[in-house]
């Protein structure tokens, strides 16, 4: 998305590598994540035990929710 928000809901037991990039927004993650280094406009993290890559790119806010 160039200008719109991204809202994603993942299963509570998801195991993914999460890449999220935003130009002007924030990245809000509803999962405990494992990451290292500075976090600014790009998040590269492991959710659960890791797994396939979920890559989200937006010029606005990115929200990753945990399904209940």
C-alpha cells in the first residue's frame, strides 16, 4: 500500500518471520516478537518459532493483530 493503512490478523499460534516497513506511520504488533537492533521504520522479527515470511509495506500505519 502506498498511502493506506494495513491491518492484518494472524492466528494466535502463528509462526512467521515478520518484515514490516512504513515511511511515515507506526508498526503495532499484537504478538511477542524476537528482534535485535534498532527499530525505527522497519521491523524484522520472528513470531512464534518462525516460519514463512510475511512482508508488509505501507506509507502509513501497520497493525498486526493476534486472533483470539
